[in-house]
């Protein structure tokens, strides 16, 4: 009788420890996913405000978001280092930012002119191999 009671207590304790461990690991996973979600935005430059040190970005889904540009932010335009005043409306942009402060830490920009050049650089493969 004592053996059965001991086994029952040990089994109950094991279930409690297992449940606590499972809850602990699931809460850690949830926290990690939340912390890393939503810190990158891609779209088109709609407005650059040099006075407010901000850029308004229109996403492909139709929403617009204004981001402040951090003083130490890395800005590149067409692969070279740039400043905020070199960004233009219509440029394609990918911004890394802090979701809580909406402050951009990195802006990678492709100018509208460069995008147009890349689009038109495709060669036309039609040939005049007509047999007469």
C-alpha cells in the first residue's frame, strides 16, 4: 500500500514539473516572435521631411507609414552612402526600424531612375531568322 502511494505522489510531481516546463518554453517562444516582428518596411518614398528628419513610405498594400530617421542611421542610395536630403519621391526603399519609437536605423534606397534603367536593360530576343 505504501509503495502505491509513493508511486502516485512521484507521478503527480512529474506531471507538475513537465507542465511548468512546457508553459515556460511556450512563453519564451511567444516573446521572441513578438520582439522580432514588424521591424522592416518596404515600399515607395512618398515624402521626405528634412526639418522633421522623417520619411513617409507607401507600402505595396496601400498603407502609409512615417518614420523618423535616427541621427546615426545608415542610408544608402543605389549602393552608395547617401543623406536624407538625397532621397526623392518615387524611390524604392527598404527600412529597418524600431517599432516602438518608429525610428529608422537603416534605409536602403533604389532610385526611380536606376529602377527604370534596370527594367529597360533587358535585351530583346526577337531575331530576324525568317526563311525566304
